[in-house]
């Protein structure tokens, strides 16, 4: 294997080269075809006409680029490029007068500013930040709060929750204030739940709840137990009933004040989710209906429409589980009606914040998508996402792509949306095509798979 090209092994540039080569071949560029014929092991005896018939995919272009750079495969080229980048980061860290926290903050800020730019095809800043975080962990020194928080941002957006867990666990080994310990335990418990480490998540969650009861005001109690992913872990380990008991204890002991009204809503919604997972579907639906009483505590509450709308998809799910078609139809109509009222309400306010309205369109849009009412879903999801330069909703973008693929089969439009979803995804929204039935016919399509994996 030759190494004369290693100084130019920038992974993002290599990805762009592969995309450019693929586009050139598909457009009939004879020079591009000759490059493929000379370097791709399966195409040396092919003609341009034959290649046009059998088709060329991104993986073929990537292999060609790898071979041109002296590597047997794209994964080997990618591994070497990442090693070269890591060495460059090490030099950068060693010679940088700024603290690790400042370097991570600057990298994340630069990444965020370029996140939705049309020409942004990679996450170079996150890769650099990730290398800094891993070096901090291997060095074994103490971690300050600012470093931990910035490291978490980098890792979360790099879909590297495992490293975030390690960072917080290291941080928790140090002497911390009670407030900082509680915040760190909350993060670890949620991330353990996200990664399926249910028993550990429950242990951290129990300690989090204990510390919250001992040291924080009672109005903060709902916050400590209302994460749905963490609550589901109690069911996973056969302790769903224990979580319900804790939930009821919190609802009894926490004062009903405006400061925790949104947290109480999340808790009520999570209670419905857990009851549903336990097969207590009627109780789950009743729990979600109680959100109406919470919303009516203050008719002027700015989030009133928001919480009512956010409870609708779960109600629809349980109506479907109970085969209650009348209630199902009513809930979906109610969701549309609430959206209309919310939009009309916001129109009466000067310079309104429409972020919660967009969340509402996202929630109800997904509800119609799950019901396979794709045209309704498309209309609502488009309203929730807004223009590309403002759209950082990977989950909604992926769902819109699925709805469009199910109805219009426009390959270019669908792939463009999937590319955007991959570009703005984080650990909480990474797209998995295998879990979207609408993409069942493209699970072996190299271009769809590569786009969903963020490789294109």
C-alpha cells in the first residue's frame, strides 16, 4: 500500500470526491468512467454503456477513490484518514493556549453555525472535538464543569452517547456540589436508558430521585422522574409498578405551581406511556386525558395549547390499541382543531414565538403519518420544519422523506431530505431506515443506506 497521498487524506474532502465522481459517471463523463475502469476491481472490462445499464452507486465511487489513494477498500482509507486527523488534533491541542473547554466550545459553535448550510457535508469540527474528549479521558486528569458540558454537546451530536456516559461518570468521581452531582446523574441515567443499559439506568435514576428529594425544592420532583426513556427501563427490568408508585408519590408531594407545570405534563404523559407498556391501556388513556385538567389550571398559560397537542399522539395510539375507532377519529380531529386554534391565537400576538406551534405540527404530523394518511402528514410536517436553513429536526425530516417516498417515489427529493436529516441528526434523532416500513424497498439500495448513515 502506498502512502504518498497521506498528507491530503481529509475524510470530508474524500467524501466530496466520491460524490463528485459518482455524479460525473452518471452524467456520462468519459474521463470519470476511465478512472473507475482503471481503479475499480470489478469494472476494468466494462464499457460506459454496460456501466450505465448495471448502474453505479456511491460505494463504487468510494472504492475507486480508495484505490486511487493506494488503499484496498474505503473502510481502510477512512480508518487511515481518521488516524491522520487524530494526530493533527493532538498537535493542535498540545500547541493551543486555550483550555480544553474553550476549544470544545469553539468547535461546537463553528459546527452549529454551519449545520444547515447547503454545502455542509460533514462534521469535521465534531470529529476534532471528539478526539479532544477521548484524549482528556485517556489523560486521567480532573474535569471541570465547562469541559464536561461542552464535551457532552460534541459527543451527543456525534451520536457518541457512550463517550458522554464515560465523561459524566469520570466527573462524578470528583467532589461536586449537590446541584452539579444531581445534574450529572440525570444525564447519565438518561444516556444509559438511551443505550439500552436498563439496570444501570434504573440505579442511577433511583439515586437521582433520592438526592432530589433530599436537596431540591419539592416543586423540582417531577423533573427528576419524568423522562419516558428512563421510565421505560423500569418496565424492562420488571419494576414498572414501582415506577408508577414513585410517579404517584411525586404527583402527591410536588406543589402544583406554574414553575413545574410543564414538568408535570411530561410526567403525566410518561405515566401514560408506562401504563400502556404494562398493558394497562384504559388507565393509560385516562392518565393522558388528565392533561386537560393541567392545561386548564390557567387558561392564559402560554403553553396550554402546546401540552394539549403533545398529548394527542399518545391518546391516538391507545385508542388504536383498544380498537376504539370512534375515539381514534375524534382524537385526530381534535389534534387538527387544536392546531388551528393555536395558530389563530398566535396570530393575535405581536412577534409570537412559533417554536411550539412547529412542535405541534410535528407531533400531529407524525400521528397522521403513523395512520398512513400521508398527504395530511406531508402538509403538517412541512409546516413544522420550515425552510432548510432553519430546519434542525432530523426526526421530522426523515419522516417527511418517508411520507414523500410512500406517495410520490421521487428519488432525488427523498434523498435530499435524508441527506439533510443525516446532517442535522444527533444521538436522539439518528435515522434508522430499517425501522421505517415505507423504506422497506430500499434497504439494500447502497445510496439510500449510505445517505441514512451520513456517508453522503
